[in-house]
């Protein structure tokens, strides 16, 4: 059994989900088995890894109630069979509010769910006339940040658009996270512009490893970027999956977190300050 500060192997699965959940899940299972076969102790899948299709009617994600979600029970059994820790990047889960939760699950090597995280920041954007998304039309935002224990240290959970809100990751690092997940279905256009720099920035700011599994390819009217990455706590990209389906695996040394934070101890240098305000002519102009 691994212990704190012991090295381990982390993997990211990069798959191309579609409208057919059964077909998509079968391919995801193949990739998870490949990662486990390469010795991965922790395997992360993308956001909506089991079902993701976009058309004129919106985003289709195959929602079910958590208690009878067929994908969840299937991959719990797979984690137990492979005796590996599995992070399901996210599944669409029905709730009593009438909206869905975009929920991440951490499953231990016995198949038990040990942590859940509902995506806090929802993707409501107009990239251009052809790329408009309103995640909040279907999903309710989460309200709680999550750091969960692993045999190697704290694991902070996030999903896709969360990546743009740096304070979330800083809070998780200060709460004990040594590693961060950021599974995604990042769009091609924004991925080309921002994906790598944001993932590296979150690692650098926190001194954490980042495990960012991203979907790739076409999903109806949407196209995702791929380039799943594992980033070290000094900001170095340890593995990049490129554009095609597949897996990446990297050796993870928790001692490197302490080393990076000792070199740049920014997490202990926070200071209270007054929030800025616009003054004079700029304030008057903003109020008009």
C-alpha cells in the first residue's frame, strides 16, 4: 500500500465521447485498462467522458440519478477489478432542483466513492456567433470546493471552466491539496489559445501537480481540444496527449511539491488588503 511522499504513477485518459453512451463507455474502459496495465495508480477521465454531444437542442450528456447511474456503477466495478484509484472527470446527475449536477467522482481501489465535487463555475460564454454555450440552462452550480485524501496527499477537485478562477485552486492548495484535477471538454478555439498556459499557471501558483484529462475530436456541433496534460509543481509539462484518443502516464513525486513551495513560498505570503475601487472620472464613466 503506497504511503504519503511515496512516488506513484498518474494517468489521464483522452477519449472522444459521443451521443451513444454504451459505445463511448466501452472505449473509455479500454483506455482505463491500458493505463492500469502501464502501472497507473491514479487514473483521471475527462469531463462528460461517457456521453457528450452538442446539437441545435443543446448539450446531451446522458443524465441519471446518482443512485442508479449505470456509468457510475460500471466504473466503480472497474476500479475494484483493476485495484486502482479512478477519478471520473464528470457525469451528468439528476437532482431534486430540476437541473443537473456536473459531478466528479473519486473512486478508491475497492470501488467505493470517496469524494464528490459539483462544478462551481458554469460555462456560459459567447466565443463567437457559431460558438455559444449556456451550461446554466441545464446545470445548477456547485457551492463547495473539495479536497480529498489519497495515500499520497490531498487531491483538489475541479472541472473545466473552473480553470479560469485562480482563487479556487489557491484555496484548495492552502487547504492541503498537493495535486489538482481539472478534467475538461475544452473547446478547440479556446484550447488553442489558453489551455496550456492556464494549466501551467495553476500548477505554478499553487506548487501542485495538475492532472488535466481533456476530450478530443468532434461531438456534433462542438469540437474539443484534446492535449490532456500532466503538469509538475514547477510548471513543467510532464506529458501531453496531443490530439488523438489515448492515454498519458507520468511518475509523480510528492516531494517535488515541497521542493517547489520551498523555492517560491507564495502560499504563505498572502496579505490582507482593501479591495480596489474605480476613482474619479473612470468611476463616473463606468456608472453611465
